[in-house]
């Protein structure tokens, strides 16, 4: 399973880098979005699964052992925040790209004066 996740993260980073190097503004924005999602997948995969304890799952104080396996909730909260910030950044970049298209009448980076 870890090999599949490593290949997926590597493919996402490769695709994002490929899109960043394109001449079209929209493809550059998509490249940024793909790279940030690849970083999120990497962080979640490195967080791992841990055996549940009272410290990790305070709701299970009344339950008896064994506790279920769980991912680190702090890491999940940080990645969720990163996803929301990435969504706002992508929306802003797309609006900025549209405004640039209105001014320059092209989406090609090499055609700007």
C-alpha cells in the first residue's frame, strides 16, 4: 500500500511540475493546484495510522480497550485547512487569469507584452 501511495504522490508532483512549465496560464494554475494536493496526500500518508488511546480519541474514555486504529487528528485538521486555503488561492488565480485575458487578449504567457 505504501508503494502505491508513493507512486501516486510522485505522479501528482510530476504532473503538477509539467503543468507549471506550460505556456497557458490556466495550465499553470492547475499545476499549482495539483502540486498542493500532492503535498496534502503526502502529509496524510506520512501521518500514518496509530493505535487509538484516550489521548488521541477523548470521546472513547468510557469505552474499554482495544481502541480502533486512527489517524492523527491534528494532521487531518492541518490538511483540511490547507485544502480550504488552496481552494481560495485557485479561485483567486483563475479570476486573475481571466482579468489578464481581458487586458492582453491571450492566455499564452509568451504573448504578453
